[in-house]
C-alpha cells in the first residue's frame, strides 16, 4: 500500500509540486487575516452558573470590564494643565458609545455639608488658576477617603481614571482603538502613563504574542537549520525537512486566517510543535533516502526514482502511524471544556496532518527530481555511529538495572507532581520591567489593584432596609479579605447621603425612609454601575491587588464559605417595638452577636487582625444594658428643639417670645423622662396652649409634634451610638475613616427599631430576609474557574492521549504487552517532567500544560519508529538484542538530529518577552531530552526484560 | 378711501384683539430671532402665565421598568430669572410628602418627611437627571433660549417652523445644538431635538400644548433619551393659571405642609 502510494506520487511529481505551490499561495493570502484575541472569559464554557453570572454582571453593570488609566505627571497632579487634561480625557471617553462610564478626579462627586444643607458638585467643576487655589484643591482631594485609592494615590502623585467598557463591544479592541490612543493623545508624553486591568491585559498579550511570533520564529528556524546542517552536513539534505515544517505552518496559519479563527496566547506554541513533530516526519524520509542512495550509489544513479519509491515506502508506514497517533491525540482535546485548549488541539492536528502529507508527497516528489545529497561518512558521522553503538551495547548489557533506574526516577517525579501549582492570570506572565507589569505594580500599590471582585444580589427589592443590612454585612466581610480594596455598594451611598442630610451614617430602618433618600440618589451616574433601575439587582464592587491564581482561589473559597454559611443561618427581620421588653432584650443580644461578626470583619480591613466576635458581642451587650451618661441627653434635645422652633420651616408663624415658650415647654417634656421621650399628644397640647388661635391648626400641630418627638428620638439614638463606640474603643481602637464609618453604621443598627438576626435566635413567625440570588463574581471567580478547568483539561488531555496512544499501539503492534511497553517512554517523560515542575515551583499555565501533550506526541513518534525497525529486524531473522542494536543505528541518528534541532529551537523561546513562553521553552527542552532518553533507553530495556512473545520468535528458533 | 381706512381699522383692531387674547405675535417667516423670541415669550416671558398650579403625573420608562410619580406643582413666573417652583410628591406612598422648592432656578430645598427635615441643596450639576427621569435639571429650567442660543431658520413649512439653535460661545447649557420645531399657530416648541457635544442626537423632547385661559401650556411633555432608549412623560392635569399665588407659598414652611390630594 505504502509502495503503491509512493509510486503514484513519484509518477505524478510535477502536478504534486504544482498543487503544493498553489495551496501555498492560497494559504499565504489568508495570513494577513490572522488576528489575536485573548479574552479569558471567552475560553470558559458559558453553562457554568457562576460564569453565566459573570457575563450577566458584565452586561448589566460593566462590572468586569474595567481599564485603569494611571499616570504620574512630572509636573504633579494639581496643576491647571494636568487637571485640564484629566477633564478633557474624561469627557472624550465618556461620550463614546463603547464606554459605559468613566470615573476620575474630574467627575467624582464632591458632596459637602453646608450650614443649612449640602452642596453637590463634580470635584473639578472649576479649576483654579492660582497656586493657592490649586494647593487648597489638592488638600481637599487628599482629605477624602473615597478618592484615595480610587482616583488619586495616597501621596497625591498619581491619578487614575476608571474606564468601564460597555459589554456590547469587543473590549480588547475598545482598549486598543479608543482608550489607549485617546489617553496618549490627550495626556501627552510626560505623564508616565500606564494601563491596567483585564481588558488591557488582553491587549498587551496580543501585542507581545504578535511580537514574539514575528521575532522568535525566524530565530527558531535558523537555530534548527544550523543544527540540522551540523548533523546532516548537507544543505540539500536539511532543506526538505525544513520545507515540510515551513509549508505546514504556512498552510495551517493561512487556513486559520481564512476561517477567521482567532489566535490566542498559546498559538505561538504551534509552530514550535510542528517543528518538533513535523520535522521528524521529513527527517525520516530524507535520512532514509540519503542512506539508501549512499548504500547503493550505482542503483541511485541509474534509477533514482525507483530508489526514492523504495526508500520512502519503507518509512511511510511508521510516519503515518506516528501522524495518526499524534493527530488523534490532539483531536481528543476537542472534548476539553476550555476552548483555548480545544482549539489548540484542532490547530495542532491539522498542522500535523499537513506535515505528514507534505513529508509523504512533496518530499518524494522533490527527491525524484533533486538529489538530496549523500550521507557523508565523515568523522562526525562515524563518531555518531560509535556513540549509538556504545549506547545500544550499554542498554543491551544491563536492561534490568536500566529499568530500575527509570522506575526510581518516575517515583521521584510522581512525588513532585503533587506540588504542582497553577497560574492562569496574565499578570504573572510579564517580565518585571515590562509595561504591563509596571502598570500592575502601580495599580496595586496606589489604587488597590485593577481586577474587579464583586458580590451580586438579586431580590424583589434590594433596597429593602433589612436586605440593605445584609448587603452591607457582605461588604464588611469582603473588606476583611487581604488585598481587597474597600468595597462600594448601594448601602454606602445611602449611608453617605443620610449622613449629609441627617448627620447620621446609618441605614434607615423603614422602607419609606430609604425611598426618601433614594429620590436624591436617583440619577447619580455611579448608580448605573451598582443597581438596576428596577431595584432588583445590585452589586458590591471592589478590586483586588493580588491577581495571582493562588490568592484568587483562596479569596473565591472564602467567599463561597461565606455565602453558604449566611444562607444556612436564614436571617429574619424583627420589629423590636412590637415585642415585649424581655423579648426585645433577647433579640437585641442576638443582634449584637450578629453585628459583632460584622464589626470584626470590618476591623480586619484588608487582612489585618481584629478581636473575636464573641468579645465584641460581650462589650456590646453590656453597653446596651447601661444607661446613658446623665445630664447630656436632655440639653442636647433642648438645643435641637429650640433650633427646630426657630427654623424657617417651623409650621407656625409666631413671635420670638412664643417660640421661646414653646421650645421651653417641649424641652420640659423631654426632660421628664430619662430617655428624653416627647409624647406627641403632650406636644400637641403645648402647641395648642401657646400658639394664637388664629395661627393654630390641628394638622400642622400634629406634624410639628411628630417632628419634635422624632428630634428627641434621633438625639437619643445618636447619643447611644456614640456611647457604644466609646465602650468599644478599648477593644477596637480608632481605625481608618472607612472603618469608623462602617462601625457607626453597624452600631446604629443596634439602637434603632429594626433587628436582623439568624432565625434560630428570633421569635417564631419573624419574616425571613431572602435573596433570589446571592453570589460572588469578578476576577477571582474567573481565575478559579480557569484554573480548575486548566487542571481538568490537563488531566483529561494527558489521559486521553495516553489511552488513544495505547489503543493505537495495541492495534498497530497487535499485542497488548507491546502496546503497554510502547507507552512507557512517554509515561516516563510526562511523570518526570511534571514532577520537576512541582519541585522547581514552575507553575502549570497555558503553555506548560501543553508540554505534556507535545511530549506524548514526540515520544510516541520515537517509539513508533524505534519499534518499527525492531519488529522488522526480528521479522528478518535477528534476535532481539541485535534488532535493538540495528534500530539504534538506523533510527538513532534521525532521532538524535531531531532532538538536537528541536531542543535548539525551543531554546530560542528563552528570548521571549513572556515569562510564560520562557518557562515553556525551558520545559520543552527538558521534555525533548526525556523523550529521547526514554525511547533510546527505557524502551529497549523494557523490551529486553519483558521479551514480548511477538518478538520472541527468533529466540525460540 | 374711507372704506379702505375702515377695513384697515378693523383689521388692525382684529390684530390687536388677537394679540390681547394671546394669539401668536406673528413673527416673520424669515426672522428666526423673532420666532425664538415668540417661543420664549410664550414659555416664560410676557405671554406666559404669571403663576400656575397643576397636578402632574411623571411616568418613567426604563426598559422593562416603569415608575409613576404623582406630583402637585406650583410655579411663579419671574421676569429675569427661572421660575420659582414648589413640588410635593403625592405618590407612590413611600415618597408622599417629599417636597422640592426651587427659587429662581438656583436655590433648591428638599423636605424629607421621614426625617422631618428640610435641607438646602446647592447643585452645580444641572446636567444630572431629575429624579432618575430623562429630564435633567437643566431641561426643566425655564430660562430663555434666546439668551443662550443663536437661531437659524432651516425650514418654513405649512404648520411649523424648523429652527436650528446653536449655542452661544460662553454659554454653559448642556446642548450645543437644538433643532426646534415651532408650531406656527401657537408659537410653541412642539418638538426639540437635543444634540450632545459629539454631535449625536442625545434626547428628543415632544410637547402637546393645551390652551388654558388663553395661554398655551404644554400639558404633555415627553423626553426620550435616544442613547439609553428610555423615556419620561410628564402629564399636567387640572392646570390653573394666574391665581395670584403669593410669596408665602414658595417658602420652607410650605414645603413642610401636607398636601391634600
């Protein structure tokens, strides 16, 4: 069959050459259509619920598509020119439909209290022209804890724009075509400009991968050509295998271009793979032709074509066996869920198919036309022969010892496998002094990171007071995780506005109060990033400054535990005013315990230490039982009542003397009770008594009485909250502004009439506080999923490749024992290689995970060729040891040449700008050596020890 | 001759009468400035009501979500600045009693009944949305177009004029360009296409005027945000004009008082 095929090709050599040429031209036309696309989220299957949520929150809130534009202007941030540029850039970006929103110093809300109200404006509403004004502006900006780490660094030297990209556009393209060009154009060159975040990672990966491909592949090719030349000593001899590889690559990449399939971060590994495997196909053909021609030069001169047909036919079968094994092995990747790997498998399979076709058609067609030159028996050649003979002799002499050594090595390797770590984030791939790495460092150091980490909640109405408390609780938990920036959510906005309007950092206890404040919040730009218009979905948004896989997985697991435990507690809401005093005390204590956890998390603020919740609870319960310090509440109430009576909004117009009397009488009502309670009916009576009849109105009086009672209650709650904080101070000393705000909000929960507690600690019948969905989303989720998927894909692909290889080998060799022995070298190479990864702490990433598959492909090729010769020689009458020796000589040279050449090729990856490709290159060098050693040593040793029946025929004779 | 003079006198009287009863001031078809002046006069100038009281229903459509707000509103026409306005929310129940008081377009007070508190809000960001509607604070302002825009007459159709308004240098209004469709009979802008800084059609405002005591009042105003695909409709009901609303209504005290509605 092989002979018939080769004869057919040689007879039609001219058409074959023409067709190859035409295909090459067509493929070249597809090459300009190639494009890179490295969006991690697209590699994962969308049916995973958490990845589906990731995409949903990206679309709804643009939560996950953030680019940080960071700069350190030489002239300083607070100059008129720099501030003007920030404003111009913000405007230019936010008007684009590709941009969801932009937050910067220019448009971050500046809300401040005034004597009788609040003033709301954009921070850079106007830019001072004078130095004093600029200095004051700088001081103001640096005093705002919400600005620091978001739009301005703590030292005031750096500024950042958070650009949220619309999910409706291709985000990497938006970064490349809009964000980066606009920033460079408007900010100019003396800004020390950086871009950080997942979308910009995708851009830089594309850029660097493109550069590497263009830069490294020619170097790789040159290295391989050099080694092959040294080995073959003939240009005419080395060009054919190189031609096979080059054309296979051109055809493959042309096809990828025509099919518009994107290239990814691991696509540069494909030319490398084709070099490793495809060059071997061509080398075997060339070597066989040259050595046969050399052995029978007369016949070669007389009937070159017949010689070529015979020589090629002798190697076509093992080449096709090897190619089929490799192709099926790579096609098995299609079953892997990670699309990055699945696509790689298909590309590799197609490329190898092209290489096999070219090796078995183009090369014989060329060989029958051009002389590939003779295999020169120079000193080097003879030296190599002697080396191979010595190697064969050593193995044949002590196969048992050889086998034992390999088993020990495999055991050590297996132990190392359990230490293998994974790294799927792009951040670790950049060199230290590269632009994206510097950007990431700047983002981590000055802006709490660039990678989003969010919690998502969905309910009938997430603005329900009880639900808001649970959302705030989740914020407190999130803030306790190390390397997580202070989260921002709807509760923070409501608390801030409550503080500005009513001087209390607290979540209101009634729905109406929330809605009152919400009227003012509605329309604010930042809301679109936090809550849907229907109020059903909301996210808490924060960032992480440690994007490594290890950290992300840890953060992910912590959050999973949190959500599970919170759901298990089944929180309920209780109106304390509806309970008996004893019940109220009991629920209050339960609430103190629940809130103590939250305070403990909040106090940890990014991974610090905090007192245990139990200790906090004890202090709170004790404090709640104490009375407020005497003599402070009543004067406070009296002062506020007086201010109310004399305010322009007081419902009645009366003389100052009448107002004074009314204020005094109302204060007396407050003074009559230790808790300064003003009974509304009594207040109405006071107003009726002291207002002129012409002025008095019962409805207005009821309103005024309710206000007076509210003022007293508010003063009481404010004082109790301050008292609780003071009692906690010995246990939790004063913290950051962020913590103090959080603590105030939590403590206000303990003084108002609403309690949210676990169901087990609440009276029967309390209303549950539930969410339709509550889950985490963002970078840690994506990273953890990718990491798991990568790991599963790795295991799956290796096991599949092994299984497929074993099956095919059993089929080809018609022997189960021989099939099992066949996969020993690749098992050895795989186990030792991964073991070394674990021992050397080189992480498993997108590139290193391919080494297993490539090793299997290369290793099995060597095995197939070696075994083929052994079988043929046994069939020819030789005993097994002699057959092995002949296999060493006949195939050893080609295998050694191939190993040396491919090793040289992979070594060039050490020049890559990517840590990822550098590691890959180093591992592949090792892998190739292991494959060669395994095929040339372990395989023959195993054959000699086991002596499969199928190879024993001549022994028995 | 006498007969011609009589006819002329009748015509002149008729014209004066029509003007007195609030008919259009007859700007020339080629005089864009005059057309715009007429629109301004009608909306906030000499031909606008001195004051007005009405109930309002604001319906906000945001995708699948619809919010309905009922408001009681009073306004008073000021000669040289924006109107004074008092708005009290009637529905939904959670915001009933919330009051907004705007004096001269710049000073704003809000009363939150749940907190029994009035606060003054100075917001320089007029471009922010009012109550999450598609109207910005700027959009709801009653300032004259002529002060901020230079008009050009683009089309003179049978029933309407189409004006292109270009923002004057130094003006801080939100829209650099407006295409305004003016009803010839009423001198009221029935449609305004508002363009953003990038030259895109940002919003479209459509008004349906109704005559109330001789004044053309826009009783239905629909604002569509063309970028976000949302719209808000304000419908005025029971509009009462020229009631002699006094200063004491536009005070913080009024803000606090409950409204029967």
